[in-house]
C-alpha cells in the first residue's frame, strides 16, 4: 500500500508491542520480564516521566490564557474540544490536532486521543472496577452479541496481579457487580458524601454508595519509583509523584529496567505482515513520522495495543491474498460492534446542611454506586436490559460563583472570601449493547499526510441506551430525595452526547468462541493468525457499565504471560 522501498531491519525481536498506553505498557512489562527482547512502537512523540510534563507545577496565573483556549486552538482541535474539558490550556498538549489527524463521520463519533508515549494512561479518569461474573455471561443469556470465551474466574487472578501492582484504593463491599479486589485504604468521604451514603443505605434497599476505586496510591504500601497521591487534583497534567498509575510512571520503567525493551517513538505501525507459507505474521511495517522513511521489523509474536480504533485500523490495513479484507477478518466482524459507555445523565442537588464544615485538599475521587438494575434480587421492572452505575462527589462552590454585576467593592470582596453552598452531583455510566451496525471503516479517499487511510465512523446509541438514560435520571432523583435534598436538578444531555465521548471505545476486534463470528480467541490471539494478539479495548465482547481500563490491563497481563511462556517453550523445543 505504500510506494517506495522499506528498510528491513537486521535484528529480529522476540516480540513487538504496538502502542504504549495502558495495554501496551502492560504488554511491554510482562514480555520483557519474561526475558523476551521486545520492540515497543509508539506513533507519537517521546514523553518521559516527570521530565516531559510541562504544566505539572503551573498555577492558574502561570497560563497565558488562564486555561482558556484561543480561537486558533479551537480551530485546530474542534473535535477534541467536544468533551468540554480536553482542550483546556492545562493539558491540551495531550490531545491530537484534528487538522493534522483527521477522521470522517457518517454518524458522529467523538474520538478523543493523544499521540505520545503513555497515550491516554496520562489522562485517563483512573476509576478501576472489575467486571463481574454477570458481565461475562450477559451476551449468552440475553442473546446480544456473542458469548465471551472466558469467564470471571479466568481473569480474577490477573485482576489481583494488576491491582496489587498499580495501586488501587477503595473499599471491598462484597458486591457481585464490582467484585472485591486487592485494594488499599480508600480516599475518605467528606461530610456530605458520608451523609449521602448513610441516608441512601437507610432508605433505599439494594443501593450501595461506596468509595470510588481509583488507581491512586494511598496507605503504607510502597511502589517502585512512585509516591503517594498528594491530593493536588492535577492528574491530567501528568503526576510528577507517580501518585496515580500511568505507563510512563510504572510499567514502561519496569520494562526498561529489564534491559530487554527497545522503545521507538514517532513510529506509525501501519501493517502487520502475514507470510502465507509459514501461516503466521512475521513482523510490522512502520513509517517514521519525522523522516517518512519506512522500516520493516521482524518478530516472533506481535501485540496490538494501539487502542480499539487504531488496532482495528492496523488490522484492516494489513491486507494480503489470504486476508483481502484485513488480517484475521474471515468473520467480517473487524471494525464492527463498537461500544462506548453513555454518560451525561444524572442529577445535582444543593445541600442546605454542614455550612460550618469544609474539606482539606483536592481529593481526586468521590463515590461510586454499583449497578443495581436488572440484577439478581432487583424486583422493580425496567423496559431495558443491562444496567448502569454512578460516579459522583460533593464539594462547596468557590469564588467563581460570584457575579460581579451583583456587587462590588467591599461587599464583593467579602462575598468572595466565603465558601459557597454544598453541591452534590452524580452521573450514570450506562452499558451499550454490541450492535454489529456500529462500525468504523477505512477511508481511502481521505488520506493522512503519511499516505494512510483515515477512519470513518458509523456509530449511534439505540433505543435500549435511550430508555436506560431516562432511568438513570429518575433513579438519581429518587436517591437524592431519599437523602432529604430539596433543591434537585436532574439533567440529560442526550442531544449533546454521542458515542466516543465516554472515551471508553471498545469492541472492534472482539473475542469469541467461534471464528465465524469473532476475531480473537480466549487468549486474545487472532483466530487464524495465532502469533498476533490484540489486548486493548478492541478485544471486548461486551462493555459492562464499569470503567474498562482495569480489565484491559488484566486481559493484557494474562495474554502476555501466555504468549511468552508459549514462545519460550517453542524455542526450547527447537533448541533441543
């Protein structure tokens, strides 16, 4: 697909990992620690922990535009700005330039991403919940999508491993919806959050308001090269303390310490090469983003961890006589079944209590309410399937609430020195069903500056998600009424909320039991090219309603250990 001669590299690696985000970092760590010489490819620029976090210590007054975006910035990041926060001056450098990195939309899809070492592990929301047994069985039970080839018990020890390594704080509550894990002490509730949890427990059976489980270091356990969370709440800038998990602070340094990792930034992996004689992949073709020179790197195993959309795009671009529609795409499912959690619905309330209390620091986590709809023991009927959880917090409004036209001089100054009222808010995270019609495809009529096809999206939320959103709002209001709040403000931004905005896109190369209806098997191997593994969000067979990153990490650790041990056995057998 690319004209011009590529430079075949003389070194053959044991493994190649494409991507350095949450999944790629874990793949690199596990493969390197198993002794495999591993090439790690990142299409974006180098970002070194601490050294390359340019805004980590800046105060509001240090920013030229006080965190606002200029008209020129908005032109260059028009799609990245759809979240309302990603293009803030504090961290806009972590998100791509939409003009330089375009995509098209048959139906609107908000594709938020950054191209740099560490990827979205620098900017993720850090909520870390296990999928429960019901999530791995849902497709089979209600007939949507295909059955997962694994169950919760297959992944449970890998959840243990990941939680123990990255540091997840929170509280075990014995819930089947979010199974207990290896957690450190939770970030404490403030007085309003504590009251809300207690009142919901007293007045609404089956609802649990618990501490958010987030990948922040608390307690006394030590983590190599990382320090405790400092309650700065500047996480998206990059944490100089390593207080939250990122590839840059954790897994990539671990891989580097082994001496087995070669990291190559500014390297676009655009094709996985398939050898029809050997019936396996032999390596990866890349383009150097700076020189536009092309290289071919050989390896025994390949891990595709570029993100759900990018991994699918690489596989779709990897065409051959054997795979004219993309590597491993005999099923025709590659690029289909896109899911994302829908959010932007819930409720706020003004709390007319605790006016004599405040809180210390800027706690980067609040509360979580696990799924309680359409679960065992729930008797209230619904008109939708699957369910949702809530994330929320309480705080006092600050000086920005003041309107200068309403007062001036001494009166204004005095008002600004007072803390505002307590406000509590909660928003739902709802499951999206795996619809075959929701897809991405390659647009060869719109090439990027490296001559590669761009991505076109054709994705939408359907009736089940819309019905669920109504219930998200209604149940949020019920819980706030049960807590005794009078000034309740429900919201549903349905007209403004599109797939992608949850930044939990997944499902484009799903796992399954049958090669006719899926792309990957139970160890994340491409069914027909078993030395290629896909372990990022692309592999997800259903979405659950929990934040998915912890599951990506556990799946990656499991697959990488399997792949490494398999390769080492094969090499030993050849040697003997």
